[in-house]
């Protein structure tokens, strides 16, 4: 399996989720199954069916998170000689050359991407256009509405 790039914060969030799944969610679903079993006939027991379904989801998510962590490549841009370039994990301030609108994005792994938190996936077109560029450079991004140009104002490593 290919290495999965993660920021330090992203890796910590996955570890915390795994800990919660194993220590809180798994024991609670086991207790719910035991409670539902005590009600008798399992063939017509909706509580039992729901608890078993939830258990399957939790076990599947535990396996998924463990696999991601096992294949994770945790990258801290502060520890890399970036020379001011745009790299994975960097926070980039951009200005749309057409509209003049300023935006700030952090380039993160696919699992960490959340546009509401201004985190964009390394595999997104805009992140691919930014990688390797310096402040003052122009990044051309192929968008559904045509090519958009962004000027890189600042690159930070937080």
C-alpha cells in the first residue's frame, strides 16, 4: 500500500479517534449487544440488529484507521529545508488575480481536507499548482470555469 501523507495534527487526530473507538465506542456497543440479547428472541429484536450493525461499523473504522496510521508518512514542514517554497503542510496565502480576493489554505492529506477549515487536499488541482512555488509566483489552476490565476502572497509553516 502506498504511503499516506499526513500532517502532525492529522496524525494526532487519527490516533485520538482510534483510542476513542477502542476504549469508548467498542465497549459501549458490546454492552448494548449484551443488553439486547437479554431481551430474548434475537430474530425479531431490532435493538440487537442495530447494535450488531453499529459494531460492524466500529470494527471497520478501527481497521481503516489502523491501516492509515500504519501507512502514514507524517510530514512536518518546519523540519524540512523548504527555502520558502510551497510544500505539503504549508499554509499559503493567495490572491485571485482576477477578482483580487485573498484566501488562505493549508495543504494537507486527503483525509484531513476540510474546506470549512481552509484545509485543501494535496491531490486537489489548486494544491498541485501551488507545490514548489515561492511567494510572488503565479499559480495557474485549471478550474471548471476555466483557468484561474493566483498570486502567492505568503507561505508559512505552522
